[in-house]
């Protein structure tokens, strides 16, 4: 029984393999996160206009003047400045095309001394700044709201050093995540974090936002893996703990304040991070199940049986997979029908034979118990990457029809999917959603995410952004999360989108303490203003 | 060749098994950390006297008066106070019997509200306090220097809740580590930290000191595993992030400030921590090697081949094992002779057969390459615990002849053992050390520790404490560490012992930032004064 179930999986895998060979549309896992043509022609309205009822430019900030430009030119030369309006657009807009700032200047420093000189000048002259990495954030945190100067870290992009005995990697904040991981691959190591935007996002950006991503389940959070940071404070002071070893217990762990502060305390310019050995064997299974209850049961079993080799456990609902199939113009790898839920399981270990045996035993058991209805195991690297595509393309697919309202939440597992159901009920009551009817502004609310971390992504796919839709969803979504003692941001941060909602996840005392720290280190408030603190 | 080497190991294991059966002196792994009779009769001098040339009572702190006692009695009742001099001794002295304070009062609160009321009163009345957990610290951080009030957390000792789906454990700060782990064992989970003092130390204490311990290699640091804290600030404010889920990205991660602050910012009263599944299979191998170079090579190989199942990699030098054998009055498990270095390797996994195969393949290779000279694999739980005893008894053994100067350092792996060699050379030059000659004040400098984390414990075993010995060792040891860019405290903290040496591991800017945070949250300086900040 067990063996025959596995054979079914194997046959599906062979089918998938052929299908992939026939369709070369998707060949790599890491899709470039650039808005698709279908909606890139529309102009994104200024954030300042969309939210004119809520936010106004603070007159305490000076406007950029010619002598400021001269000063910055003296630091980074003309090549390090962007002032042309067309070129500025990429930096002013977020990739979801929901927010658009009006900055007149991007500065691209090349050294920590340059960052220090720039911030010191801005601080003395009350020039507001917004730090920006790869501009792949999902809460509008790295784009200006008004005319803040954008400090883009893309020119600080060198690997500084790697110790192949300890696995400690030191690098500039502007190194692209995928480049860091490719460097590590050659050394037999892996970056302890992975996410869909890896081809664009910066290492400094993910640390600044405390990104979680796909392998937190296995390698833990950045609060544990980041060993040291180099960061510039608003007054130009350079904080440096890059020499820290794996264990250092001398004084308060100050670097932790920068992890997740979203550029409101200073600019991270360098990162020292502990990297694990690269797994020598990987497996990916894609499963279809018929209820959210089954998703939970499969997870509990997987954690028990796959234990130390389980490296990802992702779930997706049926609607998001339907939208993904439309977007990719591909048939779904699970051919036996449409299912309400899908699961992607990844294992990473040091011995392929052992891992195969563990995975097959586990899947055999899950099928025998009736938890899993159908499934597929990748037979080679290409299939493995292709299965991942069905998970990693979901964000793009849900945005492709016009836009997407994204909510990234953490809720105890049992209640996790309830939020998607509640959102769909709310949209139905408002009569504004339909998968087929293109006159309705909302397509659907879908759910997917990292079950292993209790982390759900609620994506509300829309045909257009509007204040009416936002009013239907907010604060409804935040109130629902608060009622379940959840967090309104599991891994995306608060940025601009959730600036008014921190109170749903943090107590007044916590918010007061956060503000005290902010005021202490950034008394003039030049760092990333109009955001959550 | 490979198989026959393994058989040798198996035979040794059988021998060990018999020997253990014959000697029941050591039956459990967790030795109680109480000074042995041989030196408990001596009176420990007051820290204030020993260091009278360096430290004086700050007159800004009020002395305890009868009305203060009345106030505290009103909060915790008479049962919650200790004022009898004999009973106070345990709390005034550290377990190494190196430091002794002169506190007239121990308070044992039972609730967070009581802690809040106590601290608020102390803050308003300038009464200095020192928080204390299980009093197992190694740097004199949890003992008073003068007459500070000791706030002992042992009466806040309840498990609050456990979620068996997520593995999130919430508990009072005063729960003993071993009790927490035994609770988790019944649920199929494990506490993500283990250390020799587990039978006495408190969970709140290990978090406050950011303890590392034996399994950091596998489960990572407390900065990653602690999800939330409840802590009382000096003014009585209760900070609470106990509801935090595995992922929460809303604002600065304030709890991180308390992790490793050693009771200088407030008192941790509750901890929420993410616990991994308990491994279903464990193996322990004890190996003899002939050089420190071989230790490093075995480590690199172990990490590659044992990868996800490697849960501890500890090394011990020959001298510390000789002292341990004397102390335990047992023959060493490796019988074929004395070796300069020993290694303990632990694996933890979900499939015994797979783990055995990986370990045997690895050990076979290591013996074939000539890296390992002799070795033994535990054949059952009793043997496994007994082999651990040879590692975990080292701290006691090095203290048993009179006392021990402990240095807990982090240095890049290649230089790690060089510190022990340098210390022994220095002691030899001073002519004050001998293993046999009991007229010499120093026995020897020995080294052991967590190779996997680059963490060395340099223990200088002495027949008596003296300022002369201390002057030979300090600042020499700290200067040596600084010259290798190491940390002067990997996991023990700074406490009193290293209060003047933080500058060897932290820059002036970092120290300034630490002091700013301290002054902000504890403007009256009542929390654990005379320590490192």
C-alpha cells in the first residue's frame, strides 16, 4: 500500500518532467520582481495624494537646494547621484506600484565613510532621508512619501570576507541576496535565509526589515544568525560590531535594535552572518489535500518524522494556485483535479538515501491515513525548481490583474486560515469581489504562507487600488488578527502601510519604549519619516 | 579497515559499560553545583575587602532600614524575606566561592506585580538591588558586592503554558532549567539549551546572562529562540511581549536588550521560548586525538558529514581530563593511554539507524585518516550520560583543589588553544604553578569547551585565590584575546569579574551606547551596581 502510493507520486513526477520540458516559459526559480506589462502603463498616483487625508509633509524638513547637491557631489561624485525624473521613478515607486514618492535625489554611496558624511550633513541640515535596498519591500517602507532623499545602497556591493571553517560571511549591505548565496554555494555553504525576491533584494535590506522567508523553519531568525553589523547613526557615528564571533556576551546586544528597525534608526552598511553548510541532498514534494485541518495534521506529522531534515513547509489555497496557473500559462503539476489546499515540503540533508527513505516513509503514511489526496516528488533539480515556482509565483500572480493588498500575519496555527475565510466573507458582503466578473474591483482574497512559522500571507488580488476597497479591509483585518492574539506583521514589517496599526500588536508600553529609543538616536527625526515610528 | 576500527570502539564501549556498573559514584549527568567539602570550611573573604583597592560603596544608595523591611513584608509576607545571617550566606556567596557580598536581605517575590512593587519602592528610595536566579553564575554577576538587596526569583517557578503544535513554552523566570526540560520531555520537546548547572540554574538567569551551553551548535542562540519576555523595569513598569509568536515584525525587538544585560536593566520575570522536537535518537562518541590540529580537522569533517544531526562538539585537553579522573575517582573511559586532547561528539536525530550509519561512516573515515587515535561510542543511555560526565565534571574538577580562575572566551578556531599554552607559559615564567608540588599556589591552566562555537573555557585551577595570581593572569589573558580579535566573554557574561575589561571586546562607541541605554532605563542606577555597566 505504502509503496504503491509512492509509485503514484513517482509517475506524476515523470509527467511533470515531460510537461516542463514542453514549456520553457518558467526556467528559473527566481522570477524578477518587476511589474508586468499589463499594468505598468498606468501611472501610480503619489502616496501624498492617495493619503492626503492622513498625512502631510512636515515643514521642519528642509527642501533640497542647489548647495546641498553640490555637497553630495563632493562626496560621491556626479556618478553617485540621480536627479533625472525618469531615472528617479524606479526608486520613488514600490514594486507593487501602490506607493509613489516625490524624491528629487537618489544618492549611491560606495563606502561607510560616505554614508557617514551624507547622514551627518542631512542631520545638521534637517534633510529627511529614506534608506533603500533592492526596493522589493511590501509595505512601502523603503520609498519616500514626499521629497525625502533616497540613499540607495546598491553601490556598496562587495563580499568582504568568508571564513570557511566557521561559516562566517561578512559583506556590504548592498550585496544582492542571490549573489551572496551563489558565492556561498562555491564554498559549500548556504545563506540562512531565502525568499522570492532574492534576485533583487539586498542583504542589508532583509536585515533591516528582519525578513523571514522560506527557510526560517530550518535556520531560524536573523536575530540568531546575524553576528555583527556595521551601521551609520543619523549623526554620522559609525557603529561597528563586525568582528563579533559566534558567541560574544560582552554588554547589551545593540545590533539587535537595527534588525527590524526598517531604516528608522540608521543605515546598515555591513553585515556579518553565520552561514550553515549547504545541504548535500534536497527533496521537494508537492501535495494536494482536501481541508485546512489536513494541512495542519500533515505539518505535525512532517515535523515529527522529517524532523532535522525538514527545511520548508509551505501551504497555498486552491484559488491562489488557480491565479498562478493563469499567470504562468501552465497546467498545474497536480493533474488529478482542483483541490482546496496544496502543500510544498522541502527536505535538506547530508545523505540523499537517508532523506529519500524518510520522505517516502512519511508520505506513504500520510497517503495511507488519507491525509494526502495526491502528490508529486521532484526527481531532479529542474523539477525541484519548477515546483518551487508554483509557490514563489503566487505574489506576482495575485498582483498581475491590477494590484494586490498584502497582509502578512502571524496567528496561532489553528486559526491561521480563518482570516482568509473572514476576508472573503467581508468582501462578499460588500459585493465587490468576483473571480470572473471583471467589473468588480476585487478578484479574491487568497491565502498561502509558511505554516511552519504560523505565518500567513493574505493577498487580496484587485483589478485596481481604491480607498473604498481599503476601507472594507482595514481595520477589519487588523481587528480580526488582534482578536486571535496574532501579529499584524510576521515578516514584512510595518513601513508606511501599517504605520497606524502597530497598536494592534504592541502594547502602549512597548510603543512608548520604541519611541524613546527612536527619539534618543534620531532626535531630529530625519531617518525614514512618516513611517511607523 | 573501517569496520574493524568501529569494532574497536564497540569493544571499548563494552569495557566502559562494565566499569560503570562497577562504580556507582557517578550515576547522573547533572552534578549538583555545590562547593565540595574539601574547601567549604574556609571562609570566603568579602569581595569588598578583596577588591578594596578598586571599589567602594557608593554613598548615593540608602542603607536598609526597619521601615523598608516593613514595606517589603507587606508585599511578600514574612515567608518571602530572608534576614538571618546564616541563611543569607548562600545568596551572598557565588558557587565558585570567590565572591562574597554583605546583603542583609533576600526578597523572594511570587508574582510579577510583587516584583514591580518592590522595584518601584527601591527606585524611589535609592535602594540598590541585585537580581539572582539559581546562583550558578561564573563571573560574580548575581551576588551583591556590598549591601545590595538580593531579589531571588526561586518562588516564581511555574510553567505557564505550552503549545504542543508550535512548541512555544511560556514559563516563570524562576523555573529550574532541568525542570523545564523534564516537562518538555513528556511532550516530546526539548529545551533549546543545555548546560552543566541545569539542575540549579533558572531559565530567567540563563536568558538574562545569554548563556550558550552545550547545544548552541544545534539550536542556535537565545537571541533567536526566545520569542518574548516579561520584565520589570527599575521604575516598576512591566514590559510584556509574552504573546509574541514565532514571527513578529512590528517595531524594534526590545526584548533583545534584556537578553545578556545581566540584570542591569530590569528583572526578567517570564520567558516565552521556542522549543524543538526532542530527538528520537542520540549518540555520543568520545575520541582521543594527538594534537589540537587534529581536533580542528575532526570538527570540519564532522560538520560536513554529520551536518544536520551534529548537536555537540566538545573538546577537552589531557590535563583537565587528568584532574577530572582524580576528582571523580574513576579511570578514564579511554584506556589505551593518556592523550593530549579528547573530543566528545553528540548526534541527535529522528532515525537511529540513519544516525548510526552516518556516525560510523564518519568515525571510520577519521580513524582511517589517522585523525583519531582511539575512541568509544556509548551503547545505551547510561553510557551516554557517563561520557557526558567526563565533559561536564571539568568545571568542578578544576575548582576542587581550592578554586579556579575562569576565562570564557571566543577566538577564531585556529588560535583557540593557543591561549591555554600562553597562560601556562606565563605561569611557568612566574614559577607559581605545578600539578604535583602542593606548595605552589597554581595547579595548572587547562582548556576545554565548545569547538563548534569557537568557544574556549580557560580554567586556571588554583590551591588558593590570591591577588598575585590574578595579577599574573590579568590583564595578560584579556590582552592576548584582544590581539586575536576575540571576545573576553563568549557565554558567561561580564558580571563583576570582567567589569573593567569590556574595552578589550567593545569599542568606545559601543560602550557609550550601552551606557546611554543603561542611564535611560535605570537613571538612579539601582539595578545590579558595581558590575560591568
